């Protein structure tokens, strides 16, 4: 029976972020959710499970409060979860997250065929965790995937590239990062949510892991962006087109 792992991140719901008076970001009233792209990874793991009889496992690294995200993942059809939690895991960078995931997958999950990650997290969107995890596990990595299937001892993936669609096969095990186009995540029902509480979850704490390396990237500050519109109407005759070009030059849009 194949085993499919879906990695996900419990992130701030951007709908609740407010802009402060000085351009700073106000997180005082935020709620949290499974990242949008990671929902696609979870959904695809469950679809592979339904199509091939696979076992679907979710793995996440985060703060203890992310337990809500574990239950959410289980309610979406995942069979079991590994929850790596510590109060110091709130601001991990991609390199640290990938190292923790590598350690847990190597030491706790004896066999796996496919690892699924979102193309990037909803908060940082660094697009680093999936490729780093594959490199550290020594398995193939296929990114930007919008269609996926399993065939005997390999997977077949359609990935979006600049020139169009590329079809790739890779031996198992392999890691895939998925685009939102790959599926539409299901919405769990009441019964799904109730059943999620009965599914197994292995909780792993910081003391169970090797010493964590220093982050390679640090976030110094966050400020909100501001869009300012300056509306000006132009006609279609030669004089108006010349005025339009002059306006673009004045604003530095063209040379």
C-alpha cells in the first residue's frame, strides 16, 4: 500500500491583518488557518489515497497552538498526523523547517512513496521547504505540478513551465510541490470534524530533535504596502497620445 505524506503550515489568515497608522501591520486580532497552497497538497494526498488505496499522513512544524491545524488536516481525509511543536517554532526560516521535517520523516516514517508540499507557504512564499526537503532526503523533486498520478513504481506529473506544459516521470519515492490548479480542496463536514479527533496524532517536541541550526534568513521588519492611484484621461488623437507618452516619461515608467 503506497504512503503519501502531505506537509503543511499553520499560518496567519491575511484577511484579519490590519494596517496601522504608521504603515506597520497590526496582528492583534488575527486568526489562523492552513495555508492556501498547503490545502491543495492535503487534498491531493487524499485523492491519491482514494484512487490507489494509499495511506495519507500529514506532517507539520509550528507552535503548540497549531494543534487546530492538525485537526483541520485530519478532517480533510488525512489518516494520521505528526505534529512537531514548540513555542520557539513560531519564526522558523525555510532551512530550519526543512531540517526538522527531514529528521522526523527519516526517523518516524519507515516507508513513504510521495511527499507533497504546497508551492509556497501563504505567509512567506519562499518556495524553499519542498526542494530543500527533497535534497536532504536524497529524492527527486518536481515543482509547479498541476496534475499528478501514480503508475507502478513511478509518478507521472504535469508541471507548468514558461513554454507550456511539461510531462515528467520520476521513480518513487519523490517529492512534488503543487500549484493551486491541481485541485479544489474539499470543505470538511461536521462528521469529518468529529471523526478527526479519533485519528492518531504523534506529537514531537523540540527535545526529541537534534539541536536546531541558526536561521539563514531573518525578518527584520514588516510594513504594509500602499497603492496610490492618479487617474488622468487621454484622448485617441496624435496630440493626446504624445501627451500620454510624455506623462509616462515624467513618471519614469519609460525612458
